């Protein structure tokens, strides 16, 4: 008796639903949002120059050129990064999602610290400005108006420095977003070659290298174990530190153990150098050596933020946080395995 043949199962022509929720629309919307933020940052470049020009009209209100250079360069770099990441997000690129996520985490951490700093020192700064205006017989706004201005500035800063990056972290951190980018952009990208936490540390050191270059060219005021290096010596120190940060960014990205060890040993040295300098050196005297006028130094010294070194100590705190983060990243770095002493015999002799 011949066995009955079982007919093959019919092939389903219904397209299978992906195991993830497609986030293409969200990637486009958030990409457009980044482009808008980038355009706003680009708009701040000419506004900063315009503000510096009009500050000359106010008595003692002149903005030093180095401050203007640092501000304009920061806005221009931020604009280029945001617009580039926005375009990449609209095109569903893997690298755009990875870089947006790690930069948003950096943006959020720094933004929280800046918001706390503003909340603590901005009222003091406003009171100092009001006292200066009273001494110069300038009309002073009512205290209630100044309080409203301070509140608006803090709320505005909290929105752009805390709320916005939280939105980016929550969206780009979703696994559905990662899967959408993998399927829409099936080609392996350079950001796929290292874990995201390590990529974040690499980006931080790269940002640090760019910052050191800008400050070294515009404001060569380098804290060095209890004193400030100014002029060519300060610029050279910033350039050396920029080269070190650039190497660390590359080495960490390549998961090189040597880069991790160098970062772990050099960061405490930098923290110690900054702490000793902030505690002992006279910042105003260093600005005087750089050629700042007496009026500019007096205005800077009248600011309680500058007098208390709050921003400098804030920079020190960020470096300490980075040090602990690098210690946490140790799990991703493994020393190369030592070669076995017992070498296998060649095949033809085995």
C-alpha cells in the first residue's frame, strides 16, 4: 500500500509584522527638532557679537574679546553638531542615533550642574549688579522685577539644559528606536564598533580636546599646580592637554587598555593641579598679566561668581564625576591575553 503524500504547507503571502515598533516618524520629528535647535544656536553667534557691540555703550560693560571668541565658537560648534545629528536622524542613520544618545546624556549631566549653579549664584549676581548701578547713580529696576527676571532665566535654562536632553535620552534610548535604525540603515557604522558607554567617554574627551584648543588660542590661562600659566606658556599647556584628550578619545574608542590606564592616572593629576591653583593663585592677577584693563578686572572682581571661583570649582566637580565614570567603564576594557607557552606543533609534524 502506497503511503499518502502530505501536501506542503501553503506559503503565507501576508507580510510579517516586525518584532519591534517602527519609530521612523519619531526619528524624523526629533531630527527636525535638533535642526531647529541648531539653527537657534547659529542665531546666537551674530547675537553674541551684537551684544558685545552694544555693551560698549554701557559704562564698564565692555565684553572682553576673548570672552566673545569663546562664546561665538561654542555656539557655532553646537549649531554644526545639532544640525548634522538632525539630518542623520531624519535619514535613520545608526551613527546619528548613537551620537545623539551619548551627547544627550552629557548634555543632561552638565545641564543639571549648570542649572544648580545658576540657581545658587544668579540671585547674588543680580544683587551685585544692582549695587553697582546704585553706586553709579543709574536707575535700578524694582526688586520684584529683578526677581521675575532671575526666575525666567532659571526656568529657561532648566528647559533647554534639562527637559530637552531628557526627551532625547528617553526617545533615542528606546530599543525600538535602535531596531528601527538597524533595519533602515543595515550597513555597519563606525559607532557600532564600541559599546555606547565607552563611546560616551570618547566623545567627552573629544569635546574636551576641542574646548582646550579654543581656550588655548583665545584665553591662555592654564591652572598649573598653584599658579596660572599665561601667554605662550599657557597656550602651549592647553595645546598639550588638547593632544592628550584627542589621544584618549581615540584610544578609548578602540578599547585600548593603555588608553584607559593613562586616563585613570592623568585625571587625578589634573584634578590636583586645578584644586591647588583655585585655592592658592590669584585669578585677577593672572587676568592682569594677560593684558586685561583695570576696568575689566574690577567688573570681573565685583561679580560674586568670579570672586568665589564657583565656575572653576564646578569644572573641578565635572572632572571628578568623569573620573568615577571611567572607573565604572573598566568592565569594558580587557588586557590582551598572554600567549600560551605551549606552542602547538605544525600539522605536518603532529
